[in-house]
C-alpha cells in the first residue's frame, strides 16, 4: 500500500474517533494529524486535498490555527466538483479573516462563480462573500452582488439580498449607490426574497431610523398584506422605531396592529404588535390632549392580551406580559391598575425575575385609594420573602 493510500484512509471520522480515543493527551495525536494533512495538501488528487481541508476546518473549530493552509483552501474553492468546492468555501468562511493575505485572490474566483449556471454554486459563493468580505472585496464585488439581486432564480436573489447588509457594513459608500436596487426587492414576487429585503432594511434602520422614513408607505403596505409572521415581526419593529421620528404614523398603526393581535395565534407576533402599540399610544393624543377615537379600544385590547400572557403557564410569556404592562403603565396607568390582583399573585411566583417585575409594576399602581391595601399585602409578602429579594 502506497503512502498516498495510507493517508487517504484517514477521513474526518477517523480524526474525530482518534481525538476521542486520546482524551487524556490529544495533543500528540492532533500534531500527527496536522503533519499528515500537510502532506495530503501537496497531493494532486483533488479528493485527498479536499478531505485534508475538511479535517483542518474541524481542527480550526476546536481552536487550532490553520492559517498556514489558506492558499490550499483557495485551491479547493476553485475545484470543478461541487462536493470539493463546498468544502473549500466552508473552510474559507471558518478560517479567513480580514488580515488573511489570500483573501484578495478570491475576487476573480468569486466573480467567475457568480456567472455559474448552477444556482447552488452561485449561492455558495454569495454566502462565502458575506462571511469573508473586506472593504476591498465589498468595493470590487458590490456591482456583481447588485446584479445577482435580479437573478432569475429566487434562491440566488434571496442570498444576494441578504449579503448586501454585510457589504454595506464594509463599504458604506455602496449604500447610497445601490440602495434603490435593494428597495426594488421589497416588491419581489417571491415572499422569501421580500422577507430578506425587509431584514436588511430593518437592520440598517436600527442604526438611523430617520433615513428610512420615506419607506414608511411600503412597509405599511407589507404590514397590511403579508401573512409571513417572521417578516411581520421585523416590519412591526421597524414601524415602532419610526414613530418617534414621525408621530403622525402612530394613529395609522392602531387599526392594523390591533387587527393582527386579534387574528394571529403567534405569541411572538402578538407581543411585538402590543409593544409597538405601547410605543405609539403616547403619540396618538390630539392637540387638545384627548385620545384618538379608537385608542381606548386598543388600550383594552393590549391590556387583555397582556393579562393572557401573565396567566399562561409558560414563564417566558408571563415575564413578557409583566414587561408589557410596565410599558403600558407609562401612558395608560388606569388600564394596568385594573389588573392589580393578578400582578399581586405574581409576587408568589418561584421565578425571582417575575417577582421583581411584579414589584416594579405595583410601585406604579399606588394611589390614595389603594395605598393602605397595597402596603398591607406587601408587608405580608415581605414576611415570607427571603434573601436578597427581601432586601429589595
């Protein structure tokens, strides 16, 4: 049996089994495995080289430095066979850093890959670009990525749209040059592509919501027409961030958000709508200080659903319900005071975070009428409390 054949027999599975078999002193085994991998990288057989890169990627994930194999990784990325190419691209995503010299060598390789007839090869290249992008790569490949946003395959379009966020972070000037092309994807006929475009815009808007006020009509349309819960969560969050910039938007949001709360069974979407409504309600008051016509009904709807959250056996939902009441208390304290007895029950919960939130709520519920009753109940609770929670 030749030396090449001996090396060929050591697969990634063999490496993992060997490490597990040498738990007490894996260092010597791994050193030998790295030495063997260095020999395998010299092989002219693309399969052997790809398997060596695969093993080194695993070792890099466990904390070993394999930067010395960067050029071999680029060679594997350029292999004709997709199975080998995929190993190389994964290794690049894991191992390449902005300071890796050979990253510059991937520019033409990625450009060539973007022209592939296989949507999966194009998608692989886009994914890699998003992970290894540098300012130079972003500048040189921005236009290629923009063209891919209009690709005939939705699979490629959604990956290209998602990658734009990473490119904009590394090359901010590109945002001004190509943002109109990204906006076009909000009207894409494929829901997955639209969802990716919404995600990118929302992430960008988190940094400066004021720049995206002009897009409010487009997002409002998505809010009233989309049935994709995850995309709706993003849109609802974005609209909430726009309200302080454009207070007139608050009244327009009341009805569609209330409709979503009533119609959806998704607790995550329900909560985001309630949270955004609590942000919008203070901006719905008229010039004379009175509430908008439908504001009282919306307040009741929020309070009733938050009560359902608190009554739910799921501790996470109970906590979110209390947090929601804290926010609602800021603008409509009377609506929350009605649920005083429920909040008092939370003081007996096993979870200290829930008890703490309940106490925070109760301090805001105190009035002249209920002061004596609340103090008596709190004193009774203190007598049973223990530890740091009692001191608070």
